[in-house]
C-alpha cells in the first residue's frame, strides 16, 4: 500500500515540477534554475551517501563507461526538457516525453527478429504515436495565429530528444544497478555533467545574477520538486512495487500536469487538447500493461 502512496505523490510532484520551473523562469533563467537545482540535489545525495562515499567512487571507476553514459543521457534529457518549455506547455512536453520513452526503449532493447512475437506491443506503439500526433495537431490548431508552427515543432523535437535520452538513461541505470551500485548511490554522480553544462551555458549567456534570499528559496524548492523528493519517492516506489508496475502508473503524470497548468491561469483550457492528452495517456497505459504482461 505504501508503494502506491509513494508513486502517487511522485506523480503529483513530477507533474507540478515543470510548471513550477515555468513560473519561476518569469524571474530567473530556466538554465540557472536547472543549474542550482541539480547542484543542490547532488550535494544532498552526496551527504546521504557520505558514510561510504569512497566506496561509491571506487565502483564508479570500475563502471566508468556506464557512468559517462548515465551523465550524458541525464544531462541531455534534463536540458532538452527544460528548453522545450520555451516552445510547448509542460503537459504537452510530458505527453511526448512519456509516450516516446517506452517506444525508444522497445526499439533499443528488442531485436528486429523478435518484432513479430511482440505484435500487441507494436500495435500499442502505433496507437501511442497516433495519439502524440493528435496532441501536436490540436496544439497547432489552438496556437494558430499566436505562435508559428515551426516554433512549436522545435518544442516537439526537444521533447522527443528528452525521451530518447531518458530511454538510454534507464539502460545505463540498470547496468549500474546490476553491477552492485545501489539506486541512491547512482544519484550521487548522476547530475555531474548537467551541472557543468548548465553552468557553462548560464555563464556564456550572462544569466547569472546576484542571488538574493528569494532566489535561493526558489532554487531550493525547484530542486526539491524536480529532483530530491521525486527521486527518493521513485526509488521507494520501485522497491515496494517493482519497476514494471511503476511504469504502468507513469501515464497519469501528463493528465495531472494538464489540470495543474490550467489551474495556474497561465494556459488556456481546451476540450480537444484535454481529450488528446487523455487519449495519449490511455494508449500509453495500455502499452505499458502489454509490456508488463510480456515480461512476466
């Protein structure tokens, strides 16, 4: 029962975190927010692993390729997700991201000769692709005359890149777990490259400004919403329910995000877009269930 509670809270935090970043970015750069969020998160996870941090770094050296892959995929994933918010709303970004991750994951881990035996999953993949297409079409209709379609497509491309990076991230995380590095230890070094990339980008763009108390609170809250609390809850949820059951529940994030972003008053409610988001989440839910059945 606790496992479902952990994941339910995780879903709410994950849904709201990107909306919070959009709201905070009205006063601070998204890149700066991501820099401080990942820095605070890394410091926090170093502290909770401080008792055996030397052992963690020893295992890092033994699994350097996977660690580099994890950092690259994490850095690219988080960066493209944050940049996508300049072009699309959080719910659309999360729909495209959530829909593309299992598709990319299936293509990365399944051999072409095994496609025929997985035809139910392939049909579900086609349904997810169609539902993502529906979201894109309805958003372009809604934004017609206010935002150029090419601008919206940039957000779609960034969201898909985030999905691909997240699929690779899952593969590298699984390799590190199999090598004996615990999930909470992985979080100690997961964001190193992200800190470097966002720091360099913020410095080049001149986005760093004197940090006052209000900014410090916003960055700390962003780190708690995006990284610290969700990642702890996610790991606890997986430990209690298993990764496949947790994956089945992930499609509820875009629906929650859509309702939350409408509540802020920053985004317009549209029945067709709402229907598209629900359709995407439902088809993704079906696909995850079929994947769960296939792996049992």
